[in-house]
C-alpha cells in the first residue's frame, strides 16, 4: 500500500497494481485519480480557492486539513476492501 499525493508516481503505482490512498489539496480526484475501484482519495479540493494552481493563495494550504486520523481511516478502508 502506498500513501502519496496525486502526482505522476501515483499513476505508476496504479499501473502496477499497488493499493493506493492518495492525498489531494488543490486537485480533484475525479479528474486526477486514482481511478481504481477500491483506492481511496482524500481531498480538500472543495475547500481550496486555488484549484489546479502551482501555488496556494492561503496562509495554510488546504491539504493540511487532511489529518492523520483521516489517513489512518482511509488506509483501513483500503486494506479491508482488498479482501
């Protein structure tokens, strides 16, 4: 299982069948993936004012709203879905 941002390496991992939990700030998982049936995408895109921009306009980037508890719960969901 990999926990990573919605970047190029995510697509490589998906291509080789790695279980994924992804973290997205200013990008929407519907557009950027992951697209695996059981992969879990955590996103704060609905709270971002800088969608698809290279630099955040906020003092605290929206991705920081994804907490450790959120990630651990997503990992558990992804592992359980793997069967």
